[in-house]
């Protein structure tokens, strides 16, 4: 492992600050402590904490030093604080990727970053795939929810065309999960590629212009200890998303128009049926891959109960961000391009560190053990959390619950919190009861169209059968406007830095809320449990003891 040299000033920032002790009944959280953590994590020195970068390594050492100063137990590799992960990073070669449509209207070619976004395949650095097309509706299957989009269709050796998202009226979290499995479903039916086109609903939630912003991003996947890159659907060799001009081209001569399909899909419960298209596509893409490493930072606070200490509660937050934006044509060279990630997710890490401090300094230690996880690769597809959940430092069946902290919006005095996933397990009532003494309420998901349930690290614990939620500040008391402005402005931009009007008192309050939640999970007689007949509990933890909803 490469040893990093820090300046004397940087080392001074890394040293843990002296903070007042507290008791379980009287936790103390200060705005200054929250600000101090974020000031370091969002400093230009860290260059946006990109996965695999030196800046992220600095951030990891900072978190490790805080854990060390609190007397926690290291839970990384070989007794260290770091669980180092090898990633395969795949980038585009100089030759632009193309998608060529052939059919009744002749031949049309589209280039990546224009009207198509073409995926890369690290297993085929010189990808060249040609196949006929089959429209498969949303491309979903689930008997419980009455979804069978492949019924009567032969897609073996073909490329399937799916609508983005899921049918209107389907519960958002179940729908978001199923949407994330489309490639695996297509592979199961013998398809070799997948194209996605927008619905009226999905195009409103995620316009094409927003998707194109990330056209130049590399692909990442984690590499298992045996050296094999992870790929959940290796049989899907080629994939792309299509804007309207390309979508119209592949539907040339089809029995239904895209407009008619979108109109049907826009009705509640609308499930357009699939059919063979009269077109084929050729997808060509050149890429280059390399191996990089980046660590999770993991610590454990041992529990005090002689029996319950063998159960673990995980409090997680992602440490990585998106690094430095490339220079765009016409931009001044000296323009600020460092994506500091003060709120995303310096604020989440700061919250986790303050909860760890409060727990470690409490005279009465929690009954269950607590794992504090600062994950890497979240911005690359929840990769660090996925790796940890599949390669945990303790047996996965001993991890009984997870709360994930990602981008708490500390720009207003919040009065409610959102626990994405709260409806599926007793974590919902646990959160609500824990924050009630603070005058804070638990609100339902206010933006289901963003499918946030599958876009944060807690989802990777859910897939391993662990009840989990993602906690964020809510929409009440000015929160809705603050969220709207942030997502349309500083989110994933250099403006997410310390110049924002961050409400550090709200930060201290958010840390207290998470302390109360984590303490409630750790001290209760019964661990968090999935609700009986819950979709995710039945799917991922069918044998687990369930709770009555």
C-alpha cells in the first residue's frame, strides 16, 4: 500500500479535535464539530475525493485517524482501518462509439453523446455486436406484482428494447428495484443486448440533457479477491439509452408508434405489450481498462451486552465524490472545477463521525456492536457498499440493521426526516420514535420519481437481507424548496462547497437524530425486523423472523 505524504498543515487538520464527553441521556453535538469535519473533507486539497484518487486516500486517512482517536476497533484488512478494494476502471478509446440502425427506413448512424448513450463492455474492449430488435415493454418480470413482459416473445440472441422505469401505480421502491434487474431478466431469456427508451414520466424525471452530462464518465466495477470483475449480467454484451431521434429510427415500420406506446404507459397500470421490431442495430465501442484501488474505512464499537454484542448495527456514509470536472470547450482555464462535495457527502461522513464520538464517549456503551462504515465508490454505482455487504468483516447474518447517511441537506432548519425504505421494516417505527423527543417527525418519500431507494448504499444491505433505510432531511419548513434548488444547482457541481449557506446548527441536530436512531437500534431487546409479507423481506430474507405491520 502506497504511503502518502501530508504537509504539516494537512496533518494538523487530520488530528482529532478535543470534544466534550456526553452521556446517553444528554448527548452533546455542536455546530463547530460538524463544520470542522466538513471543512477538511471539502477542502481543495482533496480534489473532490474521486474513487481511486490521492484525495480520497487523504480523506480515508482522516476518517481512520478519527476512529483511532476514539478508541474504536479497526475492522479493515489485516487489523487495519482500511478495507482496500480493487476496481476495474473502463474508459472510452479515441474512436467514438456508434449505434447503427438498419430497417425499412434505410440505415442511420448515431454517435455516443448525441442521441444515444452507449455502454462499454470491459470483457470486449473492441465491441462489435449486430442483432435484430424486440420490444419488451418495461422488460420486467415478477409474479407477485403481475409483471410478465416477456410472455410470448423470443429474444434469444437478440437485443431487447425496454421502456425506462416501471408501470405507473407500481410502488416506487419495488418498481425501482425491479428496474435495476432488467439486464438480468433479459439475460435469463437469452438476450445479448438491451436498449432503453424514455416514457413521458421518466423523461420528465430525468431529461436527456441531464443524462448526457455524464456521457464521458468511466465505468467502474469491483474485482473479487479471486481477480474476477463483478458483472451481474455478463451475457448482456451491449447496451444503450436512446433519445427520440434514435428511438424513432428503431421503431420504423413497427406495428405501434412510440407516441402510442408512451400514451399507454402514461396511464396508471399501463403495460405496453412487446413485439418484434423490423429493425436491427449494430453497436460498436472501443474501450480501455485498468485496475485501481480505493478503500472503505471500517471501525467497530464493541457492544456491552454479553449476548447482543454478537449482533451488529451498521451506520454508513459514502466518503467518495466525483473529483474534478474536465475542461469544457470555451471555458476559462482557471474556472473552479473541483467538486468538493461538502454536502454530498462530507456532511454524511461528519454526521457518522459525530455519532461515533458520542457512542465511544458515552459511559453506558450500546448493547449491540456498531460498525461504522465510510464507503468508497458510491458515486460509481454503490460499489464500496456492495463489496462490503458481500465481503463483510463479520458474518452477514449477524448484521441486523443499517442506516445510511447520504447528502443531508443542511441548508435550512429541518423539522422532519425521510427514511427511504421505512415502510418495509420496523426501522420505520424505530426512526419515528427515536426522533420524536426532538420535535422531529418522519415523513414519507416526497420524490418517488427519483427512485432514491436504489440509489444509495443502504440498498446493498437490503439485497443481502438486512433491514436498512437511507436517512435524509425532509421537505417541511422550507425543505422542499431547498432540495429543489440544490438538485437543480450545486448538486454534483463545484458549487457544493463551503461557500454555501450551510446551517451548522441543523448539522448538529441531524447528528443528534442519528445518534438517537442508532442507539435505539443497538439497545432494543429485539433487532430490526422485516414486516410480514413485505416484498423485500420475502425476496431477500425469506427465512428471517418477521414483524407484524
